[in-house]
């Protein structure tokens, strides 16, 4: 069967089609209902366990000695292979330690860890006992961690003592201590994984060391949970400063992710798969941890960067050394390699003939990067499009079913489960080739979000109310005559920096707290390496004595301290006024057009067109447009 037959089979009977896919998963009670009556969750009456499907069934079913995880860490100079049998043992022991300290089904556990296998063990151990994990990316600052702790109200936190960035050790534990101090909700205990590169001081009575926590504790078995029981919450950026807690139910997650490993990534069980991302992002959840393990693959857990750890040969080495068959990363990573090694001389001596294909997602894949990667690697490069909310590819090239012709710049076609539409302002279908908002006809397929954590109204307002009967993706684009989708931009204030999704609204909220700042605006500007970078504009309160340079520098520090280094907020200027419409709306889009060097049509509603010239001049001092 080719792609169109598979898509047609799904479209003819979506619930029956997903019930068939559900048979590839182990159920303690096979579901009788595919989709809940309200159309929000899948397999609600099934009983299953994520850790059992990802670990135990392979460990006990012929894959005991197969590598489940390969940790390759150029930043520490270490490598470790963990078999399925060992992974089962580690998960069961940590799950036992959590349970012994009172963590039960439905309790939340926040995980704040670097790219070590223990992060994966922590995630799986939670699902083993039905606890709901929420992983927070290590590049976020204490206050972001605090806001997630307050929203998820975890019983426990599992943290690493430190992360390792090129040239510096990032002490995680002081950030955790500060976050708990700031948060209104206090977790009952913290389990701390000590790393020799930066051990942490433990708070007596609250913190317990990783191994000590497991001593003398009975390992925990897998607890079957309902198909709609949340497996995890993952916070992502929205328009406002408050992050959105995407909820991922257990049953649909297992079924959908398992299906994608062959259909999209074209790997068979037993083969090595590598997603170079971080467990703090959805790519890390779905394609470092869950999908490869559920499918019985070997997953590479990489702690390093594409360049500088130690040089641009690292990706080639990892692919060759571990026999990677399918490789997934963000386009930024390849732009970074190309910038340092345009002729790919660092590829010499690394036999990457094991690799079948490269998959790119997380941000727009620019044609130059795709062509370069294809040229140097000698394998097809497939762009695909999805988001935290979907949890798995919405639009992709279904290479494991049928490799469709690649149109460079398009992530290809809708996957079964997704009826993708391009709509105009009023919700009417746009003609092929015309730009509009990208929306998915409800119901969403298994594995996607049914709601936001304890914020159902916000979920509806953010995603469902814009177009009746559709999920609004927040992206704009068009569909061509062949049904290929083309992603153009976001329709909200979310920007994408080095494949990381960030909220300019949050940055504005932080800037507004500076005592000298009267008004501010943050925009995303095009950047040749990271795709986009944030740029801030502030106006000052009257009578401020401090120099403009000092205030701008203080604003940069403030965003780093409050949001974290991952915000990559390094450009900030003081301006006399911000360009606004006569009704007072800041013209962020016009400012972004100026910064990107696009032709700017002065909006008819602008209150004072002369401001645009000042803004253009200030952007010029920052070296933009690039
Ligand atoms: N813990 C603490 N700090 C972190 C961190 C973590 N887990 N991850 C990143 N940071 C810091 C970085 O050290 C950097 O700090 P700096 O301002 O002091 O230099 C800052 O956050 C910005 O990080 P990033 O935007 O990733 O820039 P970078 O210069 O460190 O690396 C790339 C640039 C392109 C090499 C890197 O972003 C990359 O490999 N990206 C593509 C792959 C990817 O992970 N995509 C994610 C989604 S698929
Ligand atoms: P995240 O939720 O962090 O995975 O970010 C999802 C967002 O990244 C999407 O809504 C898009 O804006 C963008 N994105 C992801 N994949 C692609 C792609 N292949 N092409 C263009 N943009 C993408």
C-alpha cells in the first residue's frame, strides 16, 4: 500500500484504523472505545502502561541484551550503553524509590536534568507507577522553573546536580533551590543525581541523593493505567508569559508514536535511531525517549553540540560509531556545522554509510541547508512539521510507507490522523497556493493534546475558538496543487530560536519589570545561524539618570536571569518612542520587516510615520538587517 491508500484507509474509518494500530501495543485491557464521546481522548477504557511498553516488554521479550540507550557525551568524554534488561532494572528501582516516598498514580514529578540516561530513567520510572512527569529544560532560569512548579504542583522533583555547556558547568541545583524558594507550592522531596563535574549540596530533610534514595527499596512493577491517564505534562511557550502545560494521555501516545517509527522514520525494531535534541523539548520526549523505545529501537542520548564538542566532526563520529540508521535534528544544527566546516572536511575518516536519511524539524528548513546536507551526507533529507501540542509529525514524508518526491521547502503531506486545512480570516478554505492560517479538522488523532493542564478554558481559547470545528496550529502557510504543505510563519508572537520555541510576550513581561522601562516591544529577527533571534526595544521613564547603554545591558541581563540563557536575548536598544497605530497598538510586524530588510509599506493607521526611521537607524546599529 502506498501513502494515498494508507491515508484513504484512515480517512474512511479513522477510529477503526487507529484501533488497528493499537494492536501493536501491549494492553492489560484492550480498549473497546477508540475515541471518547466528547472527541478529546483516545482509548479511554483501555488499560496499559508506558514503561511496560517502552522497556519491560522488550526486556522480557527477546531484547534483554539489546542496547536500549547509548549515552554519548563528548562534553564529559564518556560513553555508556544500557541494555533493555538494565534499563528495566534501573526504572523499577527508581520507581520503587518514588513509591516508597509516597508518590502515587496521578502525582506530578518535575524533572530538571541534563542529557544523561538518568533523565530517561526518571521519565520512565514516573510512568511505571502512573505518576505524571513534567520535564523542564535545563536552559531555563529559576523563575521559569518556579512557574512550572506552581502550575504542576509536583510531589517531588528529580534533578541533576549540573549540566555541562561548552566551556562552563551550569549548576542546576542552586537554580532548583531558588525556584523552590520562589514557588508558592513546595515539593515534599527532591532526588538529586550527583555528577562529578559539579556535585551539589543537599538540603537536609528535603533532598536525597539518587542512589541513596534507591537503597533497600523494593523495585516497583508497572501499574496499568487508563488510556486517557496523563503520561506527562510539557510546558511550551504561548503568546503570554504564562507557559502552556500540554497534557499527553497514555494510550494515544503509545499507539501514535509506535506507528511513526516505521511510517515516518523508516526504522525497524532493533535498529539505531538518533534524535539530537534535548529531553526538555518535545522532540526529546517523543524521539529520544518514548518512540524509539516503544518500537524496540536503540536510542542515542547525545550530550553535546554539533560544533565545539570538540569540533564539527561530532555528528559524523556518532553516526558512524553507533551505526545510526535514521537521524533527526533541527536545521540550526546543520547551519552551525556548515558555518564552521563549509567543505565538510571533518567528515573524512567517518564512514556514515549506515545512515539512510536525515529528518529535520522544529523550525523552517531553508533550502540551502537541505541541499548542503544532502550533498555532504549523500542521503535524502526530509523536512517534517509538527509541534509540542501534536507530539508527533502532522506533515511529513512517509518514507517507511512510500518515499514521496521531495519538494525542497515543503515538509510534504498530511499524515493519517490529520486533515490539514488552510483557512482565511473568516474560516473559509483558501484556494491552493494561497496563504492562510493552518488548522486541523477536529478530532485530533491519538497522541495529541486533549487539553492544557488544569486550564481547559485556556485550551479552548488558545486553540479551538479561532475556527469552529478546527484546531488552530498557530502557523501560517499554504497547500499546493499536490497537497504539499508550505509553512511560512507563525500567526502569534511565538518565535523560533535555534529550534527552541520562545515567547516574545514573556520577554516583554520581563523587560517591563525594569524600573527604568516605560514601554517595550520584542520582535523576532531573521538570523543566518539560529533562524530567528529576539530583539528588544525599550522606552524609558522620565528622569532616568542611567545611560542608555547601561539600561540596554541591564535589560539583556534581566532576561537571561529571569528566563534563562536559552532565550538568547542579546540585542536590546533604547528608543524615544515605539511605532504605534492611532489606537495604541505597537507595530511589531512592521519593526520585524525593517529588521529583516523587507520592503515596508507604512501602515495607514500609524500615528507618526517618522518613528520608523528612528527604529530603522537603531536596528542598523545592531548590525541588522543581516
Ligand atoms: N542548560 C543550560 N544552558 C543551556 C542549555 C542547557 N541545557 N542549552 C543551551 N544553553 C545555553 C547555551 O549555553 C547558550 O548560552 P550562552 O548565551 O552563554 O552562549 C544559550 O543557552 C543559548 O543556547 P543555544 O541557542 O542552543 O545556542 P548555542 O550557541 O549554545 O548553540 C547550536 C547553538 C546551533 C549549536 C544549538 O542551538 C543547536 O545544536 N541547536 C539545534 C539542535 C536542537 O537542540 N534543537 C532543539 C529542538 S529539536
Ligand atoms: P515546538 O512546539 O517547540 O516543537 O515548535 C513548533 C513550531 O515550530 C511550529 O508550530 C512551527 O512554527 C515551527 N516548526 C516546526 N517544524 C517546522 C518545519 N518543518 N517547518 C517550519 N516550521 C516548523
